[in-house]
C-alpha cells in the first residue's frame, strides 16, 4: 500500500516537472523564432538600403520593447553599420540573447544563449535613397 502512494506522488512530481520543462522549452523556441525573424529583417533592410539605418534601428527598438527583452542580455552585430555597401555585397545581421529559464519571476534556473542570424545581398544604388546610417543601439 505504501509503495503505491509513493509511486503516485513520484509520477505526479514527474508529470509536473515535464509540464513545466515543456512550457519553458516552448517559450525558448518561440523566443528564438522571433529573434531569427528579426535578424533576417535587419539583414534584408541592410540589403535594401545598403547599410544599417536609423529607421532599422527604430524597428529594433520596437522589437526589444514588444518582446520585453533585457537589453543587458542582448547583443546585435551587423555587417554594414556605417555606410552603404555597393550592389552585390553580402550583408548579415546577428542577434545573441541570453534566454533565462525561470520559475516565476524570481527563480532563475539556467541561462541559455540563443543565436539568430540573417543574410541578404545589397541591392543599393547610389542616389536611390536618402538615409542616415548608424550603429546598432544594443
């Protein structure tokens, strides 16, 4: 009789741990998918305008605010930060974020670095756009 009670609580604990772990994994995969989409957007924007623009930087700010990311854990690298790259030049954007698995808001369990990368080719034609180029703000 006692062995059935112990087995019941063990199975109950196992189900709870698997459920919480599954929910954390779904959150991490969703975060990575959103980051991958944003990295590709940054790369395509660099390809269109030839470099990283202030308009693209404002889109990155919106992304950070929408997902409520901690800016201390965020690193953004781009290949064309300070000016237009000529037609046909490959451009890329990389986003790295330290995703924290948490139980609630106060108990961090583990931190996993998520990497996202986007690639494109510059289609910039001199004189086509009047843009201001900048560096990523994060």
